[in-house]
C-alpha cells in the first residue's frame, strides 16, 4: 500500500514540474509531419525545417499533447480505477486498429517495409506490392484481365508485353511466390475482381502436389473473414485439428490488422533506420526457385485441399461474374519422370472435367502448341526470356479469342 502511494506521489510530482514537456513534444512531433516523415518511410535522410515551429499545425499538436497530463491527473483522482483502466486500454486498442486500417497509414506501412527487408525475403516484398496496389485501388473500372499464380507466373508471364498485346484492356498482376489454388482463395479479397473481368491462371500438377498441409505463414498476411472460413472448409478436419495453434493464429490475423501485419511491423521496429548497404548484400536465405524445384523432385503427393481450393475459387469468380481462363502449366522436361507424367495427366483430366462443370476456359499444353524445350527454361520450373515471350504472346492470343467468344455469347 505504501509503495502504491509513493508511486502516485511521484506521478503527481512529474505532472507538477514536467507538464510542459508534453506540449513541447507535440511541437517536435509536428516537425516530422510531411516531408521528413515520408523521407523516413523511403529510408532517405530527413531534413527538419525548424521554421515550421511557428505554424498552426504545431499549435494544434501542442494543444493535443497538453491533454495527456490533464487526462493523467484525472486518472489519479478516479476511484476504482481498474474498471476505467480496462475500458481505456480497450479504447486505445480499438483506436490503434482503426488507425492502422486508414489508407494513408497503410500506404506508409507498406512503403516503409520495402527498404527494410533483405533481398532474400521475396514473399514479404510481394506482399508489400499487393497491399500497396490494393490500397491504391483499381485505376479504372473497365473490364480487366487479372493474372493470378505462383512464381511460374511472375517469371513466365511478361506483364508489360501482355498489356501491350491486350491494350486498351487493363492487366493487373496478383501473382506471389508459392501461390497455389488454396492460397489464391485466401488472397481473393486482395484481388480487385469486378463483373466482366477475366482471371488468368497457369496451373499444372506442380500446383496440386507436395504442398504444405497448412501454410499458415503464407496465409497470415492475407487472412480475412471474407476468405478464411472458405479456406478452412477446403482443408481436411484432421489437418485442422493437428494444426489448431496455427488455425488460431490465422483466425486472430483475420480479426486484426496488427496481427495480420505483425511480421512487417516487426521488420520496421527492428530496422527503424535501415542500413542502405544492407539492400545490396547477397541473399542469405534459400532461393525460392531452387526450393520449389527441389520440392518438385520429391515423391509426388496430391493435396485434396488444393483441388477444393480451386473449386471454391472458381465458384466465387462465377458468382462475381468474372470469367476464368486456365492455361495448363508445365515444367522443364528435365524434371519429367514416370510419376510426374502420370500426375500431369491426372491433373489435366481433372481440370478438363472441372471446366465443363464450372464453365471456365481450359487451354491444355497440346492446345497451346508451344512445344517448350529445355532451351526455353531458366531452371527446372521457371521460363527464361525466350520462353516467357512465347507463352505471353500465346496467352494474349487466347484471351483475345476468349473475349470475342464471351461477347458473342453475351457472357
């Protein structure tokens, strides 16, 4: 009890003698607004303009910060402070959540993360790109082509060339390292689909086999209640029970932006002033392309969750009035084996049958007529510049034909 009274007395002494520090702090904070703040976001030198002390903004922030000691004094006078403390904490948390969801704060967050991540953190860099694009919104409401897929799409589709081939139709990229059909379903709320859009995917046995049973680290940055229940429904209940902790993790992420973006906020907290030279260091982490290729060499295991994910993803697109065009994917022939060829044939048959039920366009490898050789591949799973151009031009040709068919049918 005596310790508690001593603490209160110390607090009162601080408020008596140092209350003026709060408005001063408000004035100093006001100097960081505008240019200095955005320079810090971009990891550039900050230039403080001291003449801005004599501005209306400084006066307003000084007044706002003056309310802190006033509220502090009031808190010391309130009896039964525990209930009030709990309410205040709840209000602060709600305000922090609301603030983090604001467009300007979101832009600052994802821009600040980009210069503070290592070159090897490909996934985090792509998340920043997607979140910034979604925060900015679509440039136009005209019917667009939205390209969805894994690193095979990032490396295998030349978005610039596709835009040139399809103009004036806008082309939007929503591809991520490691994206599979189940992950595309999870990411769907961050894909700006509208009625009369076309979704282009590149899928093969590569996307339906040897996948993580519950890729929680991938799902967390994209978890929302708009997609998570559907994702969980696609995963067998035995897997959900086994990974119940991870299910709880992504459920919290679906509820609060602070948890959803926690890894990125931590990146900023640990690298407030990132070292410029760190951005040019050689990547120290595993290469995603090599990791995927190595995974592809393992014994082939089919994933029911991925098939369920594609079916739910296609159903949601159909509900939105979005057309779906799936190109059958491929890998370097050097990766072929009897098991992989059997898996490829099985997935091809599955996609063909599903296209009849879901009314999407499926373009098989035979129909593409590209006859890709090892000379068209950069590695075991990604096309090089030559293969990328050939595939992109064939996709553009098919999309133009698909658009004409949709217009003729009134779809």
